[in-house]
C-alpha cells in the first residue's frame, strides 16, 4: 500500500498557515512550491529521507521550551551542523522562491508527530515547530514582522547592488 503521508502533511500546512496546496507541485507550470501562500514560499519534505539530525534538534526544542516555559520561538542552526541534504533542500527552496516571498522548508520525519520549519532570519537559519511558527505568523508577532521586513529589505538591497 502506498503512503500518502506527504500529501497529508501538505494539507496540514495549508490549514495551519492559511495557504493552498499545489497538486503535483514538481510538475505544475509556473509554481514550484508545495503550498501556495501570499507571504511564504513553502517546500515540504517528509518521511525517512529526513536526516536524524532533525530529531536531535527536536530534543533541543523540547528542552528549551521547558527551560523557557513556553516563551520560545526556536533556535538558530549553525551552518556546520546542518546536514548536506537539508542544506541542499533549503538552497533549492531559496533559488525557487519568487521575488518578495520568504522561503521556508518544512520537514516531517518518519515516526514523529511534529513538523518542523527551517527559515532565515537576519542571515541565520531558525529551526522551530510548525505549531509555533503558525501561531506566531498568524498573530503577526513582532519578531516575525521584523524578520519579514529584514528579509524584504535584504532582497531589495541585493537587487540594487546588481544594477
């Protein structure tokens, strides 16, 4: 029996972030992301292809949440600890991302109940759960608003420097 877990995860992301799932996104003309959203360019990866490092990061998240008693966004991932596969996925997400959107990579490891988000804030990669990300994004949290503004200004600066 073929598992449609990847499709379930895409629908869950659609519900939580308020986007629209793109069927057969890899083959759809004009759009490469898995979930269409007005602010974010969303790429979803699921299953056993997710490196075990993500589960170790999850343990760090759980520890930090307990330590900080829920007042927690996620943590910054240092470049040297990012597995090659995740780095390639994120770089592809950034390359495929249309102008003006924020690229995010969502990962759902096999046998894990949580989905995780990897995204860039001020040049650093931030790792958090989809639940935390969705809550903060929908509340238009100050931290997320600031991150969006910094990302957009960085994109504008790159455009100006290319001219």
